[in-house]
């Protein structure tokens, strides 16, 4: 019996169903928006049903039939993925799709070099990367949009496993003429009276604020941003200091402003970088190899950054 659909069409359908937007779905599956729209139209024409209600300026909403269709499509894609994984297990080959999410705050410092090294060693792996905040990473893992994710130990729920790779203490981001910029180290007490630019991402901001709360202090927040590059540029232009846990090699913001990075001292909880995955899941061979690869490479990568990290005392996963 000839199939009336392709797995690619089903992949596009599920993505649109999850995101409610052709543009966001196209970004998720790394194709053009017209390709996604064409696939949806072809499915609707082939099966003679309306899968989505198109609402101008409000995206696409699934019809009742669309909900049922998407659920079945998701199951078919899951079985197809299992078949791919089984073939790799039987042949011992590292190949096929690999969907990796990375926390947006350190993606630019880690994921390009990591992907390049992995792709060079395993050219038959189709690597898909996604830069997301912590909330969207957790959601994506639960929805099976991502195989695994690189992130921090920020409010990890019980159903998510965390495998520690590196320990990253906090540091202050200061403009070059800040009165604290020439110090070898600063404390939270030193920073508290000065204006602060808060990196305001889900879970991340709670961590930064906890550093002050645990010291009985309140930061003087004058601006908030969800973009790491904007935060650095605001600091470089003397609007305030900020706090981060991983930094680029360059000491300049994107607009050319000079920055100073000073370690924070005191009894402060560091961030722990590691791998997130669904707890209790049995990862496919390609995913297991990437996890091992991260264990081999990540420690060396972050240890080479100007503000050094510490290696974890053990490498066992936790949840």
C-alpha cells in the first residue's frame, strides 16, 4: 500500500501543531517557512480535512481533527525514531539525527566548537542545535523536541536527569572605569550599592538574585535584559555592573566598549554546567556517544576560558 504522506511532512505538521506558527516551526526543523506551509497544504489536500484554523496575526490553531491527526503523527515519528535507533544499535553506527538544545547564556561560547568537533568525528550525524532559555529547554525535553540539552543546574525537576560536567563560579561584569574594575576579586557586599543590569532569563535571574538574598542584601537593579550581548553592552556603556558565570574570550562588548571581569569571592553557590535528559529514558547510541563526547570535551573547553571553572568531583548523573 502506497503511503499518502512522508515522515518529513509529519515532522513539519507536529512542529506547527506545537508552536502554532509556521515561522517558529520552520526554525525548529531548520527549513524555510514556505516548505512547511506547502507540506501542511499537501496533507490537508491529500486527506481532505482541515488541520488548522488560520487566524491573521494570531498564528494557526489546531482543529479537533488536527489534534487527533497530530497525536497520531507524533506516535508515528516516535516509532520511526526507534527504528532508526535500533538500526544504529544493531550495526554499531553513530549516525542519524541528533537534536541538542543549549542554554542561550553560554551557547555562543560552547556549542559551535563542540558541534564542529563532534561533526568532524561523526560526519553521518545530522546535528540540529537550538538556543533556548531554561524554561523552554525543560519543555522541549518533555515534548521530545530535544534529545538532550546543555544547561545549568537551575531548578531541575524530578523527571529530568542532570549529569554534571563543570562547576562555574560567578564573576562580576564591570565597565573598564568602574571603581571596582581594578580589584583582583569583589564580594556581593562590594557590588550591592552600585547600579545593576540584571540578565533576566527564566531561572537564571532567580539564581543571580539569590546571591544577594542569601547575604541579606538587595541589588540596585536599574535595567533588565534577556540578551547576554545587550547586557554586556549596557555594562560597557556605564549603566551598571552585571553578574555571569561564563564569559567569552574577548574583553569587548559588541559595540566596542571595554569590559572588566572580576571573580566574586565569598560563600556563593556556583553554577554547574551539565547535560539534561529525560529521567529513566534509555538514550539511543548516537545520543550516548554525544553525552560521552561532552564529558571528554566540555571540561577542557570551559577550563580554557579566562575566568576558570572547576572540574566536578564526580561525573555521575543525578536527577
